[in-house]
C-alpha cells in the first residue's frame, strides 16, 4: 500500500474521488466503477475502484484518520 494525496468531492453522505497524486504525478479519475466497505477491527474501511487514463486502480480510504492509499494498479 502506498499513501497518496487525493482531491474528493462530498455530496451529502457520499465521497467522490476526483483526482489523486502519486509520486508527483496527477491522475484524473475518469470513472468510479465500484465502492465497497468492510471492517478491520473497529475501523471501517472503504475501497474505491476507479479508472484513470484507461488504467484501473483501487484506492483505500480510512475515514477515522482521513488517510488515502493506493492499494493496487
């Protein structure tokens, strides 16, 4: 897992990723394909499956710490 910076849009109770920065490069999020959530102990974790420039990525959001990670690409 790699920690990333991200720009999101909040719409009522939904979080919509708009772009993320990895190693100084910006990736515009073209499409959100799936969001799932689960628990790790007491913490709720969200995974966002996205498409950017024809590449598929999985992003992890930890709401308690507000941290974002790139899980896989």
